[in-house]
């Protein structure tokens, strides 16, 4: 198969047709503010149509076999890989991330499709011994129905495939609402899904600026059986409460405030490498980004010095340039949040080791702050930017207390070479994912998700499929 000619699509996809709508909105490149494309600005009434189409398509799609669905998913996966150059460019243009990161995201995001194309074939039920000698008990798993997926701008491809692939593999149909900052990657995926041969109405994509109106429709329409959302805890709360009226199944992947602990017996050079990954991926704009670096007193100076040197070598700029490692922030409000956190931290006594300024427009210097107060904003909220904030601790007990002192519980990281400590700390940390001597936890084969106010449910792994399935119990009597 050859690469597809033009993947810069600006229309929405409903019931197999490309829809322009009455208005358009601009998608801008955060690296230079230029308009990349004008995209269909659809409304609640088109969202309703998409849900209807998905519901009609579901009646047939649910009766296809897992193997038939796997073939289509695998064809979709292959097309994404064949078209990775075009998709990577579109992704960098609309969200600003360095092009090497866009390529990485394509590999990562596509891996959810290949993973779930296989996993769908293994959605086993149980046979259960019955206490009644004449009865037999069996369970089967079935796709839940129409799924609404609402996805963020920071991973314009992977956050879609992590939801849509398991939903389709399970026999569900989907209405996807991608972030209005990054609809172009989503529409390219839609075009390739069509090319792969998915029947009309199985995957629908609604682009539009009216995020609260479309979100309300997706979370309240009775035909939608499940809503899966990645984004802020604030919006997650709203969607969850809206979904309550029709008792929808809900999966939420929300904000984080990840601790990154370095103990005195850590390999400091490895911890510095891990810190760069955990902090600077996508310019710090990830929910799993390390937000609070907790460093043991006796190694604080050494770690700070080594990390500051490493950060000084990071190259910031337009993500389309090959050697750039840190791109712009997504928009003005993202930049303002970083500035507000920095101001608050320095007013509270934090010292700037490096960085601390806007370079130009939405570009912010990779920054290291030391001796940050635990009372600062940065300690409580995710900064979502290229700022490392270093806090001190004295012993393991204090480190765990500080790490858990947040309403969030998505990812956590720590470095130690003591295996007993590794188990102890990993078990006591309150988060859905723990990186031990690594700054990266994301992979299709592992369950991604949070506890506390970081979310509900898991994506990826064998558990990611169950989120889109119901267990039906069959009781056979009179044997
Ligand atoms: C996120 O944290 O925003 C997603 C990151 C990932 O899947 O690695």
C-alpha cells in the first residue's frame, strides 16, 4: 500500500460522509500563530446526528466477529504507519511538539490499535460452578454500545487510539470529539479508518468550538452508553455529573501532580535522565509529567547541579526543526499558568537555577527552581510547562507524606537502588502508576489510569478492553 495523498482534512465525519457545517474555526500553529487550516465548526445538532448514525451502525457492527474487527483495526494500524511522515507534520503544526516526539507518538498511538486488534479476540467469559445441580452458569462479554470519546490536544493521536481502538475491538461504535486545538490529526485518522474499510457510522468525528454544548450532548444523550474522557479534573467532574442522569459508564483520565522522588541511594545520573523524560516530554504538557521533584537533603546539591547542566543543553524552538527538544506551549493561557506558578514560587522563596523567562511568543525557557516551598501553587496544581520544581525531604517517611499530599493520584516516579525500599515505597504511594528507576510509564500493554481525583478506569492492557464491555451472565436451568 502507498501513502495516502492528502491527509489534511478539514471536514467532520458523520455516517461515512464528510461534513463542512455552516461555519469554520481556525487551527493555529502555536510555534508562529499562523493558521494551519480552517476546520468545520459543528454544533450540537450535528453531534445528535452523529450519535444517531453511530447507534444505527452499532446494530450491525456488534454482530461482526472479533476476528473481522481485528482485520479492520490492523489495516488501520498499517495505514497510520505508512502515512507517519504526513501525520507527524500535521501533529507538530497543530500542537507544537517536536517532530521526533510526533513520530514517537505515532508509534505509541498506533500500538494501541495493534494491541487491541489482538486483545479483542481474547475477551473471554467464564464458566462458573453452580450451587444448583440442574443449573449451568456462563458469562459472556459484549460491547457496551455507542461510545462518546472526548480527547485532549496534548496527544492528538494516542489519546484517540487508546479509546477508539478498544471500543471498536469490543464491538462498540464511536462518536469522537477531538480538542479544537488539534482536530487535524483526528481527521487524518478518520480518513485512514475509512480507507481501512470500517463501515459508515462506526467511527464518527465531530469537530467544533462549542466544547461545553457538544460535551453536554455526548454525556446526556440516552443513546450513548459510555463516555470516555481525557482532560482536566474540572471538566471530568462536569461530564461525570451530566452522565449521571442516564447512568452511563464513565472512564476519566484526568489531571495529575506527579511526585518524582530521588533517594540518597539512587543512581543520580540515571535519575537526571529520567527527570528529563518525565518533565520535558511535550514541553511538560502531559498529565503524567513530574510536577514535584522531591530530593533527599544529602544529595540535593549534587542532583540540582547535574539536572541544571542537563537542562541547559535542551534546545527550544519550532518543533519542525529536527534538533529541537522543547516546543512552544499550546496557547496563551497555558503560558500564563506557567508564569503565575513561577511568580508564586519565587515570591515564596524559590531560587531560579536556570531559565525563568519567556523566550518569545509561546516559547518558555526550560527552567529549574530549587528550594520551592510546599505551600506554593506549584506544589498543589499541575504546571503543564517546562518547569522543574525541587523540594527537599529528610527521610523516607517524609518523602511519602509529601508525595501523597495531593488530591491527585495519576503517576509517581522514584529512584532508589535499595530493592526493599523500592517495594515499600511503591506500595505506599497513592497513584495509579509508579515508575521505579524510570521516567516513563506509558505503553499499550500496561494499564494507564489514576486514583483519587485523577480519574476512573484504565486504558491500554487487557483492562482497557473491559472498559467498553458488559458482562452478561447466562443461567441455564433444567439440565
Ligand atoms: C498524558 O499524560 O497526557 C498522556 C501521556 C501518555 O499517554 O504517555
